[in-house]
C-alpha cells in the first residue's frame, strides 16, 4: 500500500516536472514571452519548490506523510487549473510558484514514504518509485503533442483532472501515521551538523539544474534548430522521459552489486557526454537518440542520492531528504534564469546557454570522487553507503 500511494504521487510530480517545457511554446506564442521571461517563469516554479521542500520535511516528521501528500496534491491541482485560465504574465508566474510549492511537497512526501518501504534496499525502492516520474513526464508531452495539438490550456486542464483524482485516491488510502515521540525531537536539527549532508545536497542541486534544463528548454531548443513542435515534444517524451523511465528500471539490479555512490559517479560521467552531444547534432533521429541516452544517464542520480541520504541519516530522515531536495530545486531556480539570460532574445543562443548542463555534470563527477574517499575513510559511514543485499 505504501509503494502504491508513493507511485501515484510521484506520477503527478512527473507531470509537474514536464509541464513548463510542454506548454512553454504555447505560452510564449500566446503571451509573446521571450527566453528571459520564460527563465523567470521557471524561477517562480523553482522558488515554490524550494520553499516547499525546506518546510515540509519537519511537517512530515511530526504530522505524517498523508497530510503532506494531500496538501501537495491539492495545491498542484489548483495551480494546473490556474494555468489553464491564466490571463497574463503575472498570473502565470503566480500559478507556477504554487505549482512548484505543491510539487515540492508531493516529491518530498512520496520519497519519504518510499524510504520507509525497505531500509536494506532503499536505493532500489526509490529508483523504482521514481520510474513514475519518467512515466508522468513521458505522457504529458506525448499526449500534448499527439492528442492535444500542443494546446497549453487543454494540457493544463487534463493535468488538473488527473491530480484531482489522485487526491481523492490518497484521501481513502491507509498511510501509517508518524511514529510516537521517543524524546528525540532534536533529531531534525541534528542532521544539519553533519557536513556530508551539504555535499549530497550540492550534488542534487547540480543534477536538478541538468534535469530541468532538459525539461524546460529542450523543446524550445529543438524548435530553434528547425524541428516542428510536435516532433520536439515527442523527443522530450519518447526520448528523455522514456530514458528516465527505463534507466530507473535498469539500474535496480546494478544497485545490488555496486555501491550507490559509484552509480551516481558513473551516471554523471555519462550525463556530461550525452548533454554535450545533444548540442552538437541536428538530425531528428540523432537528436532523439542522444536525448534518450541523456535520460538513461540521469535516471539513477536523484533517487540514488536521496537513498544515500536515507542511509546516512536514520533520525530526522524526512528533514534530511527535504533539505537535500530543497538544494536540488535551488539548481532549478538558478539554472533556468541563467540559461534564459545567456540565450537572450536570439533563438540560437540556447545552444551556448545549454552548455551549463555538461559543465554541471562534470562538477558532480568531482564531488562524488571526493565523497567516495571520505566515506571509505570514515569508520562511522563506510558501511552505511553500501549495495543493497
């Protein structure tokens, strides 16, 4: 029951993640938005995600995951409805702020819920759970491009309806309440005294900058290279989102034998290569292939990093996960305006701006190498970041 509830919620988050990139061309055309303005729309979403993820961890630790999930789903449904009825740029910014807040609550609650399923196989469970991010991210642009003709209003209405149904399902699901207090209320604040949390949070921040760089800008970039909107949406769906989905399925058996941090390091190396390749191909088939490879490469990074946080922080787990996710969304808040600002008003400028992605990937490689050395040398942590058994 726990995994079912978490999968439904994380599917909704997949829709949230892919929504801006899906409706970006439609909104830009309707409201005459430039790349810089789109960057600020992404910034609004990122701010909402940050506020939610930093605040919801202690709430979930004290009040339980069901309260957090219901709150997040309600906000997501309302914001999708507001996007469908947006009358101007200001309303779009407000709707994306609320969407980010709701999405951050849902993501933190679902990952905390999934983390409870199995302590010994946490990395495998969270990678399976986050398959549904890829599924939600796959269906949103696919349906938009092939069934709804890229109509931003119809896409937002459809997402609002699906989220409302998910809210009703969660309302009747039996999700365990928070554990009875054992006098360790200070556990939530204790997590911030361990430097390793900040390294893991930085990895998540850089990864999220890369993932949302694809979600938010890929369609517009491909269109600037001469591809039709429907083709670009299908590449985002059947390329990137499908790569995320399949990559998280494929990594499960790998995590049985290979340490999670090693998986993150290898994935970051592949991210650097594939995101660089995306910016140097023009043929639609090759573009789809390189985008798919980028999705596969990125797939394990977020859930595996969260699982490492869960392994290393047995007390105040939701707070530690929430902080890590908060820093992750800081990557979105910083990278999207940066990409939009570098690109400017020149459609061709996105090719230069998106070089942020391989650069961030290479920094992740360096951080994981240093962290592996630290964990191996520390007798208190070297046995915790281990393969599932």
